[in-house]
């Protein structure tokens, strides 16, 4: 998914959203392919004001993009692994280089700098255990500064969301 980088909002500062904005976001979260007329009807607006609100939500960075959700198993990606990574050092340069290196690895779906016993939690998608071993040897372990890693294979997905529910706010 391509991220929308233009935003007038300060990072971490919530956008002022009213109930109609949240209903628009909830409808698009359920079905990002709604036509503007369908979306407007669902949230109780006419098409023109609905379009204006959607454009404002996009321009402000609340809506960061649109994407097709792909069934990983249907394309042969059978395994999801969560990797806990601890680094040797925690200076700004090391953290930045590690983050940039992770961003270049196609198997990495998500990576989070976290608190606790390890520094990063990384979600990885691979076709097999052999693919995971190649990922470790050829990609992850070639990143400078890794002290320790621990892997946990997901057995089954119980819940998966592509974004937060905007109706939780307000």
C-alpha cells in the first residue's frame, strides 16, 4: 500500500473527526471499493459533500491509501512468523540503519520498535521453513548490530484487521 505523505497534522496528534467522518472511514474500512454515490448513501450525505470529506481525510493523512487485501495462502505464503530482535546498541544511527534495512526486505510485513525484553517485533511472511531459514541467513542476520533473535510461528490467525475501527473514537 502506498502511503500518503502529505499531512498538515503533527505526528501523533489526532485529527478532529466528527461522527460523519468516522462513518465514512468505517464504511471505507469495510469496503474500499465503494463508489462515491454508494459511500454517500451509506453515511447519509449527497455525493458532493461526501467527496469533499473524503478528499479532506486523504489530504490530512487520516486516509493513507487504498489496497487490495490478499489471501496469503492463496498465493503460496503459508507461514507467518513473529521475530523478536535485540540489538547490540541503541544509538540513533543503529536504530535508523536497522529500520532502513528491515524496510528493504520483502518478507517483512511489519516491524515495531517496542518496549520490554527485546527491541523490535517483526512480522514475517514466508512460503516454508526452508524459506524462513534463507530469510534469516541471507537477510536478517546480515543486518549489522543484531545481538539476539527469537522466532514464534503463528499456527492460526484468530483476528486480522488492516486498520483501526474509527468508531472506537468519540
